[in-house]
């Protein structure tokens, strides 16, 4: 039987923070969660972020780039 990697379904806040390269603090991530800016699930006592949302967030174009394109077409 072939070993298949399971697709990651959730990230912890710590993992999300690491993916961002430390650009924002973990405290800032929790503030964004509390403000409703980041979707979460609670598994036991752990807060986790859906992997599909994390991947979309990481791969989204920068806001500044969108503004430049809007200004200069």
C-alpha cells in the first residue's frame, strides 16, 4: 500500500504566525480572531484556523498592489 500524505485541514495560531514570517505577533493574530477577521474552529481547548482560509490568505495579492492596479489600470 502506498503512503499518502494527508492534506492539512487546520493550522494552529502558532503555525499561522510562523507562515507569516513573524510579520505580525501572535497577540495581533488573536486580536484579529476576536475582531472576526480570521475564521476559527475550536477543537478541544485549541483554536485552529481552516487550512483553506490560511492558504487563500497567504496566496492573496498584497492590498497595496490592488490599489496600484486600481489607480493605474
